[in-house]
C-alpha cells in the first residue's frame, strides 16, 4: 500500500491511522499545507476498537504466525 499523498503538492505523507487519530490536524512537511482529518467521535472509537482487536490477535497468534 502506497503512502497517502498530500492533496496539494502530491508528495507522500508518512502517516499511520494511529497517528491521524491522535493528531487529526497535521501540516505537510513539504508544502506546509494544513490537513484536517477530524472525524466524529463514534467513528474514531470504532476504529480504535478495531485496531486494539488486531493487536490482540497478533499477540495471541505470535508464536504460530508472523505478521509484517
């Protein structure tokens, strides 16, 4: 999966979902455009729950599977 590009300058942004949830407003390091990824609280909570479930599954199966 390729990194999300800045909608203004098209340079790749090294952002993860976890980072965006913690910091919904960010500035492009290339062109200094302000990007606002703010979503409603319910959607954010659902995503956080899903990410926790993924991490729990990784821990549960870490002895029999390798995750990239």
